[in-house]
């Protein structure tokens, strides 16, 4: 199952992103290590058309994070 990322989910990202290399792989150069709530919030405000999501297993435990970025014609 997937669901929208919520501000309270930040701790999940914080635990997953444990070094600069992982952050670069997950986000490119949009964020600086260590990742912070303020960076996420600033990014979301600057990119209101983009949406973050979490993948959840059958026990509702998070196992994936993703971003949908709309392209021309509003196709993700």
C-alpha cells in the first residue's frame, strides 16, 4: 500500500538517511546531510506540484519512500 508522506513521518527518513552517500542517492543534490524537517518543508513549499509517498507493508510498516513529479500534460 502507498500513502502520502506526512510531516510526522520525518523520523522514518531520518533513520533511513544515515550518511551523505545515501542522501545523494535518494535525493540528488536537493538536500544537505543531515536531512532536516526544515529542508523537507522548504522543498515541498518550493515544489507544490510534487508529492511524497511512503510504501507500507501488510503490517503498515514503512519500507519505501518516493516522489511523484508531474511532467508535461500532468503525467507523473
